[in-house]
C-alpha cells in the first residue's frame, strides 16, 4: 500500500512538473510573438514617412474669422525612399565570398542611385512647369521637386556639374537656371536640359543670393564677402556696376551700403530689394541702382530682424523676408509696415521653422521656404488681394443667407409676434452688422499671428 501511495505521489509530482514546463513554454512563445509584433509595429512606424496628428492643409494665416491670406500646402525633404525593399532579390554570397570579405554588387550599391535627402537647402527657384528647385549646401546638389507627383530629380556634384558651396538660385523666363557657388567664386548657368551652358565670374568673390530682372535683363548677385550687390547683363554676363561700398569688412551701416548682404529680389517695376543681414534691415533701390528707402530694426519681436536672409516679392508687391534667428517669415508693405507673419517659436510642425534661410514666390503666388536644421522645403499658397475680396464677399453672402433662413424659420414656428416692451431695443439678426474682416493688407493683432494648435509658444532666440 505504501509503495502504491509513493508511486502515486511521484506520478502527481511528475505531472505537475510537466504542466509547469508546458506553461512556461506557452508563456515564452506568447512573449516572443508579442515582442515580434511590437518590433514589426515599431519598424513600420519608424520606416514609414512622417505623419502629422492633424491635417496641415487646414492651416491658414491669419486665423479665422479673418479671410485667409496664406494657406499651407505641402513640404519636401528629399527623394522618395522604398521602405519595402525585397531582400530576396539580393544575390546570395558563397562561402568563398564571405571568407574573402567581398560584397556583391547589390550589397555594395551604386552611389549614383542612392535616394538623397536634403541636409541644408538654401536658394530656391521655380521653372515654367512649376517644378521647385532647391540648392543644398551640404549635399552639393540642386534638388528638383514635382509638386504634383512628389517625384525628384537632381543636378549633382560630380555627375551633372561641379559644385563646391552652392547657395542661391534664379530662374529665367526660358527656364535657364543660375546657381551661385561661393566656394568656386562664380555663377553657373544651366539650360532647360540641366546642362552647363555658361559661367559668370567677373568680379565675384562669394556670391550668395541671386535675382533676375527679366524686363531690363539684369542679373543681381549679392556678394557677402565684398558687401556689395553686383549687377550683370543677364545675357552677355558682363559686369555692369556695383551697388554698395566694398572692402570694409562688414562694418558699414551707412545708407546704401551693406554688411554681409545675402538675399536679393526684384519687383514688377524693376526695383531691387536687398537683405542687409548684419545690419538687420532691408534696403530698396531703383532699376538704376539708386537708393530709395530702407526699413527694419534689430530685435526678436514681430516686425524685427535678427538675421534676415531670404527675400521675395508676391503678386501684390508685398515683401516677404525669411529670418534665420527668429525663424519667422514676415510680410511687409513698401513702407516697412508688418502685415502678417508665419512661425511661432522654433519647430518641425508645418508652419514652423528651424534655421529658416530661403524664400521665393512663383508666378502662381506660391510661397516656398527652405530651412536647414530639418532639411526641408515648405510650400504655402498666397491669397491675393483680389481673391481675398471675392472670398470676403462670398462669406458675407453665406452669413446673410444663414441669417435669412434663421429669421424665416423663427417666424414660421412662432404663432404670433410678441410686441416689444416700450423703450426696449430689439435686435434683428438681419440688420445686426457681422464681425468685420480687416481689409486685405491691413494690419491687426489678429492678422499678425496664426499657428498650428499643437505649436509651442514663442521662445526668444539665444
């Protein structure tokens, strides 16, 4: 009997041990599967392109109920990356290849076919097809983005051209592209097929910003090292004149002179606008190079400059200035009055900037910016004054229609009108004036800022 009980006890212990082992194996399998799922989810999240938690295309400036004058559209950061590469297509190495340490052609890759990403975009331009060009100082290439397909082409150092330190871009009416190179002290000229067809080097030391006056056929180049703007014939590339006093090592603050100028732009009347970067101002000259006016002061508040660089003119003649230190894109009228600005603080969200340096406005009134820390180009749509008037009238008509419907609905549901109390003032929604929207171009506190709801509060730059 004792023997039987002992055997039975051993059997129970053995069964318990087997059950415990099975439970452990089951838990281990479950944990492994869970880890694999988490890894797969993490890989999918990290591998895919960045997604925002809100719809950035709803961002407008100024904030409602004002009529929107600027709308966020899109952004570009480089060439498309295939996140679902079929690894089975790679040719397997033999044991002899592994022993010798050699790599297959697929494993070594072809640098020419790498999906390049932007690191430090600066100058911008747009051709007649709407393609966006961005000169990247560190990649040493000009990225060409198609806004419709998000396809990307490149003009690369060592392949299509020889670059050293490229900065500014300008596009002629016939799609000739001008690229300034401070390292090689010249400006390269490319034909529409992106082949070098000319070079501008007379008198240049460190050309940065470029602008074309297509009516007077002038090519303007801001030479940061010489503290001057050089004016060339846009067709013969002959140096015509210089604007500003050179050779003073960025110390001049006098009217008509510069301290490290970087951005240039031309309006429809041929006037020249220059960002006088170290003097924190914008200077304006006529087509003959004569000084007209200036505006700007050093500071970190709205309307101030800390390091103005890129500059562009929209279809209504407003002046857009990109400031690198404050990371604000500000719009001014010809008198230097601040109209609106984009960017609160420093950030990666749409409508925010980090190291904002470049801006251009194309013929469709798209405002395109470049920033260097995230290596990104953002695209905004400017709403012209004429378009804003139409939009305002449309909104007013919709409000009137809604008020009319509400008034008729109220009368239909009420059996009889109640006589007003003597001396009391009645308010009729149809006759009550709606909230007024500022006229296009006017400056109001509401118009001077509008940012994503998730954007952090503004911070003072160091």
